[in-house]
C-alpha cells in the first residue's frame, strides 16, 4: 500500500514506525484498517502539526526513553 506524504505524517503522529505499522496492518487486517486509522487521527494531526515544538510519536517515545535511563 502506498501512502501520500500527509497520510504517513498522520500515522507518524500516533505510531512509532508508520511503515512497519502499515505493513503489519495490511497483512493482518487489510488496507481498510490503515485508511480508518488515518481518518481517525487526521483532525488531531492537522490541529497540532504546526504547533511550536511539535513532535512525532517516535520522537516523544525516544525522549521518554532517554529520561527513564
């Protein structure tokens, strides 16, 4: 499944590795699951993406991991 740049950014807002998540979702559930997740989080992503200091889910998790060490 090929995603638009914005769709991938929306997934990066909520999952650590969008490519791995998409591959798993398509294999296990189907492409509809990817589309549904993108649509579910589109408005939340669009509301936050331009915020000063915006971070993807991977960046947030990496920082939390560094703090826990």
